[in-house]
């Protein structure tokens, strides 16, 4: 019995560390993207996702250089 309790504690601790690491990395990337947008003076409407570029390319719409 004692071994299974110890294994559960270790598993919960590892999951907690992974969750905290994930939250930290998400916040770092999110803040980094926001600072990049501020530095380059992009208004939010010019953010282009890869998915929208692929949809345009599939439909044959011309892609402007600003979208890259």
C-alpha cells in the first residue's frame, strides 16, 4: 500500500510541474507576440494566420507581400 501512495504523490507532483511549466511558456509566448506587435506597430486587423493564408492559396486568391 505504501508504495502506491508514494507513486501517486510523485505522479501528482510531476503533473503539477508540467502544468506550471506549460502556463509559464504560454505566458512567455503570448507576451512575446504582443511585444512584437507593439514594436512593429501592427494593428490587430493585420494579423494573418497560417490557416487563412492556406485558404487563400487554395482558392487562388493573390497573396500580397504584406501578408508575409
